[in-house]
C-alpha cells in the first residue's frame, strides 16, 4: 500500500482554496469548486477529490477558462431554468441556479436545469443529492471529451458520459448512484497511470484499436463502454440529451474545441428534478414506505445499495475529522501550491 498523508477536513478546504485562488479563481468560484472537491474527498471519492485540482489549474492556464465569470441565470419557462456559465467552471452556475430548479419542481412537479457554456470536471452525485435533500428525486447527465469508442468502434467518439440519480429517504442517506457509461471514469484511468498499475481487461483499447491493460496506452487510445451495445446506446442518449437538446456541444465537438489543450471538457449539463408528492397525487408518505420495502429487500438478499460505501466513508471521516490521501498526490499538490 502506498504511503498516506492525513489531512484534517479544514486542511482539505484550505489547501483547495489556496491553490485555486493562487492560480486565478476568484472567491466565488474557488468556494464553489472547493465545496464539491471537499464533498468528494470526504466520501473517499479520490478520483474526483483533491486530485481534480490539477485539471482545474490546467484549465485556467489554458487561457480559455474564466476564473471570474459571473453566471447568467434565466427563467426560460415555468419548468425550465437556463444557466449560462460564461466559460467558467460549471459549479458556480449550478449552485446559483439550483434554488430556482427546486422551486419550479415543487410548484410544477417536474423541472429541468440546462447549464451551458461551461467547463466541467466534477462528479454528478453532489448535485442530485442537493435535490434529494430538498425532498425531490433527480437525475443529471452530461458529455465530456471523445475518449470512448462506441461498441464495435476503434476510436474515441463518445464521452465518459456520466449519469446520476438520487431518491430522497426520510431520516436516512438518499439512494444515489453516479456512474460513467464507460467501463471506467477517466479519472480512474489517470489514477492507474499515476500509480503504474495495470488496468482490468476490457476497459480500453490502444491507438490501433487493440485491447490493452496499459493505462498510458489507454490514454492514447480509447476507453470502452460498459455493457457492450447497451452502454453504448445509453452514452449516445446522453450525448443527445445534454448536447443538441440544450443547444450545447457533443463530446466530439468538445474535444475539437479544446484543440489538444489539457483543459476540462467544455460542454453543457442537464439536471431534471421530480416532486414525489405531486407525481403521486399527494401520496408521498405511503409510496415512500413502498420504496423502503424495495431497498430492504435488496439488503435482505445480501446485496448493497449504491453509494453505501461512500456514505459510510463520509460518516467515518466526519467522525475522525480527517481524510487520507496518497503521499505522492500530497507532494504534487504542495508543488502546485508553490508554483
């Protein structure tokens, strides 16, 4: 096991914010980004925690990401909110628009938020859990860069194209899942490469279209979707829902826009919120009991619910007021802090 460094939760936030502000993000953006990085690190989601600071800094160094952009939030209809991030990282626009999305969903039963013109690096589960914390069910999806080959293909065309869902539970952590439609998230491939570890079989192909377990070759080639043609179809759906539907870029267009620069993908995101009370005709309490029976039946079989390990890690790290990260990551962050 690699050597670890223990950071207090306060140190996680202060380290993140100091690096972001040093490199040009204003307080509003650095606070929004830090909150999501902290939330992921708290749950031991290492691929989307402090590690993501490198992508943030690479992105602002590219000269195209704005660290000071003020999002424009628009009520496009009674059920649609549009948030123009104006070439900023998506998180400030998402946080600014979330209260309107929640209000519209509670008034109309369903509402959607389209975030446009944003650079994106983060996991989706924190935003759908903002909805479940408000008593709403929610889903979110977005493209990325064309790192993933469609089933039967030999080159990148699709993004990792994550999809997240969260269901509110009374007095308990929500039922949440967040997964890429690729076999691995891009961040996981990068962590394997940094650690010099071999990838599992069936995750990626090299630049010639041949299967590979070498993370470096995978980065130069393409990743694969999960579930063969089923994952490929879901990935294409996400390209459409979070691209043409909301007037934003596909993963291939995002890759072309980057012109080879090591920046976060530039595209859009769609978030949809549902009010269980209005959808059930005012029978939310009764139907929550039915949902709980479903969850109990899953656990009774010896299976686990998605996010249980992450939620347990959150509670464990909150109790000890600390998290552990690899020492080589800590050393790289210290170098970034002083650069």
